[in-house]
């Protein structure tokens, strides 16, 4: 297997959503539950079991509370950050759910990833961040310059501007120069459940004299690497956050480090998008 395809395969290790029970809001499928979890919720007020899956039938005003109670009943870890519940990445929000319960309920999670680029006469340089060793997910691993989940009520671009300031001390007027370049998706089995993730990827060209600075406890430090060094690291190393590999593979394809017209390039491009 291509050393880059292994990263895509790792993020798409789910054996199949058909093994789970769909659950719906207003007739639209918004997530997938383990059969045992669906059976537990089927007898809880606000839920209704049917042949084709489980329906959240609580009134709209009670959905947030009903979902919070369901998450607590299933023992999920509350992260104190609400995410929108949607049937598709671009569809209207039908409810909100704590981020810690998103995989358990198999709900689409969305986030932003920003490639911080410095274009010099001798080639492209890429800002990378090293995640805090205290992070619950991928502690101490290599990350994009800016990355974060999109909380309820924000779109991807608003999330980008917020995260850029919080994580890397990037002024809002500079962050707003980022341009959308890709939407990457994957379906991943994790101990917490099912990750159905959509990554909104942006490129941000930064001035050569700009240096990002950590502004919270998310990142320990930033480093500026030649893109060829980053290419070799993603190819050979194992300390890059799992989904960051995908954002960087997309960058390598667009910058020509991997031939997008070749067999490997075509397989990688196809693998970066999986229907959610």
C-alpha cells in the first residue's frame, strides 16, 4: 500500500454503517447508534423505535434536553461544547449535542484545518503546530497551523477566524484572507463510537515576517518547515494527528509533490472523500 494511502485507510476503518441503527429527526437520518444503545434509548421518553430505526420525537424545544439526557444515560463524557446535529453537512441544524457524544450517536462532526503557507523564492514553507501533551486526542502530535471543531451556531469560516486567534494569535484581518481549498470526509470507528467527519480545509498565505504564537493550551509550539520535509514526515513518520495527514495529502496533491494525474494521485484524491 502507498505510504499515503495508509493514512486514508486508517481514517476509513469503519466496517459499515449498515451494522448500526440509524436515528432520525423529522424523518431525516442524522446519526447511527450501536444496536445496544438504540435498544436502551427505545424505552426512554422522547424516543420512538421503529422497523427502520429510532426517531427522536421530542418537541423541537425539548430536543437539546432530551439528547443531553440520552447522552448521560449512555455514559458519554461531557466536553461542555455543543455541536449542531444535521442530516448532511450543508443541511439545517435540527438540534444540538455535546461534542463528547458526537461519536456515540454517530452524528456528523465538522471542523476546519488551515495550512499556514509561506511562499519563498526557494520554495513553499509550511507552519506546523505541536499539540499539547495534555490533549485528550493525539497528545504531542503534529498538527496544522490552525484546526478545530465547528461549534453550534458557527459556520466553517467564522470558526476559522475564532480558532486562528485562539490557537495561533493570528489577527482576524489576516485570518480572513484564508481561502477554501478542499472538503475532506471520512468514516472512522473509534472506541467512543463512529466518527463521520467533514474537514473544511483552507490555505492561508502568511507574510515571511509573521510568526504564529500559541495563545491557549492547545499547542505547545509552532515550527516552519520546508514542504519537502513535511512531505517526507507524513510519508514515513507516525506522529502526525490522524486526520491532519489527510489535509496534508491534499496539500501535496495541489502543490504537485504527488502527481494528481498518476495512479497514486488519483487513488488518494478519491480516498479523501467518503460519503457520510
